[in-house]
């Protein structure tokens, strides 16, 4: 693979509860039933954290909402694992 063919990372920036900027990489966009989700991971390659955000349409714009419900998070990660294997 030539260097110019490398896949470009999609980076999203957020502010944490202390107001600090946090950059996360979008690692997947998946659908569970008819709901779309995006999975984001820290740029720190040693971190194994993954955050799931539900994509809601509000006033015709995409709004990301952190999935905090454990059952919803399990459904999303289960669907993601299906894509990997």
C-alpha cells in the first residue's frame, strides 16, 4: 500500500466534565435495529476504552448522545463484535 492510500482517521473533539478538550477517533458506525450509533475510542493506543454514541436527529442535524444505559451499550457492542468476526 502506498502512503497516500492510507485510511484517513476521523477525529472528533469533545470537552470533558472539567472543560478539557478530548480527541476521540471514530472506529465504527453501526445500526442496531433502526438506530444509528458511532463508536469512538481515545487516540491513546494503550487505552482499551470505547464509547458508544447514539446518533439522534434533532432539528434536521445529527446530535451525538452518549449511551449510558448498560443494556443499550451491550446491544451496540454485540453488533460491533459481529462486524469484527
